[in-house]
């Protein structure tokens, strides 16, 4: 049985702290959440390696460093209500649940949503709701959100997500085509969405509508 706790601490030091992640809340959350619980048994031994890993349905669990960059950019507090688009394995959902008050997460693949729901419940996260559906529409019934984290790339920022951000709300989203994507950070100031470009990234596409 590999020593997952030791591997997790090495990941936090070598992949996060050494590359400039400094938010104590993000570092503590990433030291707490067991990434190995969110991947299939055959990939557990690689859970703390410096790259994305395959999950079901041809999707991926993001590289730990990119998850940390995205979380740090949101400056979450324990009173924030958060929307996540693209639950996938539920790993980032667990981290959001550690850092915020309440998390709504939308996943379009029913099997992934079921599996994430099961994992998160087994780990005791009670402030999370995983919903199946098209996250590009956001979740009007629970809006406005203090923060939105999108884990799949869209050609442009879906407008419902912009309208569902609260004043002082933050959204981090990969924008672009398959081979040329960039994280964009949106901050709502005096009712206006201010967009700042961040790191180049590579995410699976955000599928809009019902096509497969
Ligand atoms: N954060 C996840 C990464 C998941 S990969 C993790 O830590 O595991 C991106 C996910 O977005 C995939 O599971 C994919 O099915 C989902 N997705 C793609 N388009 C979507 C949409 N329109 N609405 C909701 N989920 C979507």
C-alpha cells in the first residue's frame, strides 16, 4: 500500500509551493483532500503525479497545480456560495467544499455525476450538491454565486454564467479551442465583469446542448 499522505505532502511542496501557490487555505485544503479517492484503482499509484489522469467517459481529472491555480484565483471564504461546472471525479468539488460554505456542481455525464456524488458523500462532504445537466446554462435557481469554477473549455464565456455572478463575484474559466486555451478570471466590480487573462491551459471541451 503506497503512503498516500506522504505523496500528498510531497505534491503540495514540489508542485504547488515551489511554483508559487501561497494561499494558506488552498495549500491546507490540498494537503487534506485524498486525490487517490477520486481516481480508479488502477491509477491510484499515480494520484499525486504532476499531470492530469483519465477518469470515466473519456474525461480527465485536472493536474493538481492547475486546480490550485484556479482555486487560488477565486479567493474563496467560508461564507461563499460556489458553482462548479464539470464535476468530473469530484476532486475539485471536494476542495471547493473545504474552502467555501456551499457548493453546487453540475456534470453532464450521469455516470460521472453519480460516482462523484457517491465519493463525496463517503468522504463526509455535506455542503455539496452534484446535479446532472448542462452547466453552460449555470443554475439560475441557486444564483447569484460568489464564485464559479469551470473545468471544461468554452469558445467564449457562456453569458448565463456572467449573469449569475454576485457583486464582487469571481469566475475562473478556460476559454478557447482545443489547442489554444487560456484561463480567464472574471471579477464583477460595480456590476461590470472585468476579465483578466491568466495561464495557458488544456482542458476537455465544454459540451453545450445535447450533442455528444
Ligand atoms: N474538475 C474535474 C475535471 C473534470 S473534466 C475533476 O477534478 O475531476 C471536465 C468535466 O466537464 C467532464 O466530466 C465533462 O463531462 C464535463 N462537462 C463538459 N461539458 C459540460 C457541460 N456543458 N455541463 C456540465 N459538465 C460538462
